[in-house]
C-alpha cells in the first residue's frame, strides 16, 4: 500500500556527520506518528546539521543506523508499563538491559516523559540518564555535548552532562535534580502528517500546557505547573500551517478551554467552515465549565458528535475533596448546551477508589446518570472509570489504594446499575491499576523485579511471581498510606511547588 507522509520541515537524510542516534518509541509507528511530543523532539534534532537521527518503533523492520554506529538512544517513556516494550526493543537489538552491563562500545541510553520525570527511581538501573520535565530545549544540548565528546568514555560524557540542569544521572549520585519547565514561546505541532498515523492525516497542535486546577491525584497538572498558554497569534498561524496540508485538526491541552482566547480560536475555525472548508476538528477532554454554545457550535460544525468530559467523582462532596469544584447544576447546564447544539452524546470520565470515597459517592454517580438520562431522553451518555492510582509529586501521593477485591465489587455494582439505566460503562482493571501503583511509587530496588516481570511475559501473573521471587512487598507500594515525614524515592526530584506545599494541600483536601 502506498503511504503518504508530509514533512513540514526540511529533513535531510544525508548529512555530513558520523554522529548517529535513535529516538525510540515503545509502540508501533502509527502511535509515534500521532505523538506530538515525540515528533516535535524528533524534528528539533533532525533539523540540526550535526546529527543523523532516526525514529525507531516496535514495528520498524530494519533501522537505517545499526546499533554499532549509534552514539545515543533516547526513549520516550509515557506509561508505567512502557519498560516492558523498552526491554524488548533493547533485546531485539542485542543491547544489555542494565546500564552497568553496557560498556563504552554501546551508545548512551536515556529516557524522558511524564513517568520518569515524576519518579525515575524504579528504572534507574536501565538508563544512563533521564531528562526530567520539558525536554524540548535540553535534548539538543545533550546531543551537542555527546557529539563534542564522542571519543571520550561514558563516565566522562556523563560528568559533562551533569553540568546541564534537568538531567538525572543515576551513576553520579546527585542530591537534587531540578525539573525543567519550558517557557512556551512557540506553538508545538506534529511536524509530520501521515496517513499511517493512528489519527490519520491529523495535524495536532498544543494550545495550552498544564492545568491550574490541581486536582489532588493529577500528575498532568502538578508535573506541568505553571499552566502556560500559546499566544493566540501563534496558534492561529500554526492552524493555518496545518490547514495548508490537511482538513483534520486536533487541539491539545489538559485545560484547553482555559486559554483566554479559546472562543476566538474556535470562532476562527468556524468561519472557515462557513466559507465552505470541510474541517474536522477534535479536542482533548474538556472541562464541564468550558462547555459554551460558541465552543460547541464549532465542534458540531467540524463533525464532532461526542465529547469526553472529566467529572472524576459522582458527589459534590468527593469532587471537593479532590479539588474539582464542579457542581451538579454546571454538569446539567453543559448537557443542556450540548443537546441544543446538536451534539449526540457525552462520555463522562471518572475515578473510583479516591481517598475518602464511600458507597454514597458511588450511588451519587448512579443517581446523577439517572437524572441526566431522564431529563435528556435520546442524548447518549456513557461512562469510563479508572481506579485511583497514587502518583508521585501530587498531594495524594501519600494515599494507598483501596483493596483490589473491594474495587472490583464497586466496579461490578456500577456496571450493573448503569446497565439497568441503559448506559454503556467501562472500568479499567483494578488488578492492573494495582501494579501501576506499585510502579508509580516504586524505588531503586526494582531492577531485578522488573527484569523478571519482563522475562515472564509481563502479564499479571508475571508481576505477582516476580514480586514474590525478589521480596518486593507490593502491598506496601500500592496500598499503604504513607506518613508525611516519610522520605520518598522521588524526593530528590525538585518539582515546584514542592513537598511542603503538597503536604499542606493534602491536609487541606483530605483532612
Ligand atoms: S481538571 Fe483535569 S487536567 Fe486539570 S487537574 Fe483536574 S484532572 Fe488534572
């Protein structure tokens, strides 16, 4: 099948340099081609004239540069279980998993992304260094240092890299590593538009980074403070660039609609549709209080039939506990606006097992669904739930999960009651979320355990047997409440607003 990629920058495959690197994506190419951060990073390095960079995915048949010819490999690490795919990519290329087993003949290997920025400790045996936080600017500096010192030993290169802020280098015993926060002076977009991408031929651009709401469990918010917006003029210019090549536009941002000119951005696209342009626009999940007639008018005109709304918890009490100040009348108003705008449905996103949750909170969720269903007959609502996972560097990092059996009971009850109402519902696996929590609050004793999980196939049983074999007290990481004065494996990562603030916030929210 003939494929079609459009590069929005000049990519030169034949540079006069002997410094080669891979940017590696732990998933198929279709996902990589829909990953904004990954592609932007790739473009930045590809544009530099002193480095040959190739992106490599799980289904890349034969990379252009062989491992022997590489000086550097950078892995994107977005999900807790990405380590499994990363290990298999390393082994497929005959690269030892542990950094200590890779001599100077092997390239330096690093990782970046939200998981390792929040807590790199469990993975510290496997990478030579980690980029902590926004990596857009530092990656080129890393490349330059590695290139300038290509003939030096790994230890010497790592010592030089230590001069850069925002790198965690496990072999150097650093006391503190400051998270990088990028000043957003340019609008970031997918520089390759491809019909092989998961979001086919879609131009994705970032309109806002972070979220000022600071829900107690939310890593996306705490890791990306302060909330930053792209300049309106820049957003419009970037949208125009995308529209030169495709009709499919996706706007990205955890709190998109908080952009001071979001209505104007939507209006700009709406005008184009009115002029006859067949634009399909999608947006990442919206906050309920962002549902305005102006925004929905554009979404409907650009073909969107459903939207995802995160309400997190069913009762106002629990929404307050998690810092999501959202009242039922606001949810009802959002549905009303959506119905009037001609939208077909909402998918509500929520969590179960949040700290302090009781059966009443679960029943409130069902009652809310019932009220919407009765009032807006014909409007399609569905629910997606995950179970609470404590994330490092959030106010809820000290809270353990509820037991798996009790979460499964809650999930079964919710499913039964929602089905009675004729509502589709999905709930993530409490068993998998348990192991996600173990990884999330894991520490630097995890090396053998992770390798064993991988060797045994990476399924639930593999986690269980590996934990047993290596005396990993999984319940301690997943279920226990930690005291505030406990030293945490990720305390050395310096992320604003800092631990004292998180303690205060945790006390304020949960009490
Ligand atoms: S509103 Fe959404 S993105 Fe913002 S802090 Fe809450 S959960 Fe996170």
